[in-house]
């Protein structure tokens, strides 16, 4: 059956903006976006990424973003940290939760973080240890769980094994990334079933990009199998700089609208979210990628 409640992880300020190829978006806009998302009831906002600014110029102001936001009680402001250098930056910026990110595909791992899957996992061990010492919770991502831009199909057993290793290292939750949005519902359920053999489904999240317009259908499918944490991006912003053709994450507005219709609680104010989606897309000169945002937007 479907879950009663879904926890939404808003990744727009990070996954949504990291891929913008134009001029670097100002810190003020990023800070306003995060503050407004918190005001709309979002309880978990992935706000920044402590990665190499040469690799991802849009995230080069991670420390300034973290310093600029007005922290709300009960809201988690998280950041990506691929290595110790990233975690040290996050700690200095007062980040209370971080994420490491690996992949189920060797080629994607190489292109994204410049190392093999095994090297990446070895690199995460000291990151997770140091985070623990600072009482910082660590989330783990696995990319390319339903397909890779370089290798095509990915064996669900490989997704399961990387997920299991991240869990065993100390990640409290594993977010399964359909990085290039190629999945379809039955494929998503089969992948999930294999991963759930290794990791309890209550510790798994769905991070689906909407490149092929399948994300809502895939989410509805995996919710039937116990997924109750969903990563989304306001206005469907974003993509991945190392995944050719990747479009944004599934739009937060679209997911909230669907969940409202299903009677599933999220605690998010859809009207405010729609305003935010229209505002941020105007700021960065993008089309709104949310159907619900277009339908309900008044300007
Ligand atoms: P590298 O070049 O192999 O690392 O990069 P290195 O240790 O040799 O360092 C090279 C340079 O980077 C050095 O500077 C380091 O100081 C610097 P230099 O001496 O040349 O001036 N450096 C850093 N600077 C700032 N922060 C850091 C950092 N680390 C090293 N943390 C590295 C390895 C992982 C750093 C690099 O490949 C990188 O930053 N990659 C970014 C990848 C990325 O951000 N991808 C997008 C996020 S993942 C994603 O979107 C998928 C997800 O959404 C799920 C899904 O959809 O599937 C999560
Ligand atoms: Mg992503």
C-alpha cells in the first residue's frame, strides 16, 4: 500500500542550480531560494555542495550560502561532501548534515568524481568517521541506478551492493538516483526489490530525474513498495553536469500535487511552492519545468 506520510528532500538549491551553464548565480538568490523553501514548509533542503569549484563553478560559494541563510528550527540544511576537504569546508560552515555520492556505474563514477567505485567508497570511510565525530549525519547517494549515460543498463545487483556498502559504512539513508531519468515503473520496482534485499526499504529514498517524463509514474510505483522519502527540485530545476541529456529532478510542485491528491501528508504549502518556482525560474531565465507550477502560476 501507499505510505501515510512522505518526507520530501528538496534538492533544488543544489542539484537544481549546480548545472546552470550561464553566469554564476548570485549567493543572494541562492540564499533567498533556500529561505523561501523553508518558509513553504520544506523540512530538508540540500543547500550547497562542497565540491571543487573548477568542476562545478555554480557551487563555488557554498560557504557563503551556508553563512547567509536564516536557519529555521526543525529544518535540515544539508550539503554534498565528496571527500575530506569538502567535509572540512562543511564543518567550518556549520552544516549539520552532509551527503556522500557514489555510483552504480564505473564510467559514471570516473566522469563524476574522477575515481573508481571502489576508490570512492574507500574515500567515504574517513569522511563518515569525521562526520560522526562532529555529530553530523551522512546520507549516501547512488547514481545511475536505472541506467547510465555511458554504459546503458545497470545490473540491480550492483546498485544493491554499493547501497549496502554505504549503509554499512554509516550512512543513515541511501538515495537511489535515476540520474538520467531513463527508468520506467516496472524496472524501478525490480531494481528496488533487489536493493531492498540488502537495505531495509525504510532506509531508502527515491531521487528521480524527469528527463523522459517518467518520474511521477516511477515514484508512484516505488511508493507501493514502501518508499516514503522522495527527492525533488522546485520548478524541476537542474540536471547533472556529467550526465549528458540529464534534465532536472522531478518537480517538487508536481510531487506535492500528486501526494495531496493521494491524501498523503507532506507538510508543504503548494501555493507558496508554486510562487517560488515561478520566481526562481524568472531569476535565472529558465522555463518552469513543473506542470503544476505552470497550471497554478498566476504570472
Ligand atoms: P580530483 O581532481 O580528482 O581531486 O577531484 P583532487 O583531490 O586531485 O583535487 C584536485 C583539486 O580540487 C585541488 O585543487 C583540490 O584542492 C580541489 P588544486 O590544487 O588543483 O587547486 N578540491 C576541492 N576543492 C573544493 N572542495 C573540495 C575539493 N576536493 C578537491 N571538496 C572531486 C575529485 C570529487 C573533488 C571532483 O571530481 C569534484 O569536485 N567533482 C564534483 C562532482 C559533482 O559535484 N557532481 C555533481 C553532484 S553528484 C549528482 O548530481 C548526482 C546526484 O544528484 C544523484 C543522481 O542524480 O544520481 C547526487
Ligand atoms: Mg541528481
